[in-house]
């Protein structure tokens, strides 16, 4: 296991009572359904990360980005530890 947790940001993109999910295609959580998101970059705010990752993964420009909750997740088998900040946002397009 690495000696420090990684920080991720997940985004609950909501419109008309529906929430957007995507299917993961990488080593961590491959095949699982999840919210758009990714790693927080150096000097990036949670809101900036949410906007950037959602645009990269979905092409959607989100708005009204705000904090929802946070989790502290340890995956001993994979040797990973994540602090995940969940944001909630809407979109127009």
C-alpha cells in the first residue's frame, strides 16, 4: 500500500431527477458503474476538478457545483486508500 491516500472527486450529475452513471474501464473498479470523476490535481479546487473530470469523461459542462459528502475508502487487497470528495451538479445541455 502507498504511504498516503489519493484524493478523488466524484460528481453526482443530476437533471430532472435522474443521475448520470458511467461504466469504469480501468484497473481500479473495472466494469463497475460509478459517477464521473477522477484525481484531484495539485492546486485544483474540488469544484474545478469536478468540472474538468466531468467534461473529460462525458463532454458535459456542469453548473451549480457544490459539496455533497466525503468518504474514506481503504482497499487492502488492492493496496489502495482513497479519500473521495463527492460533489453534486446540474447541467443544461
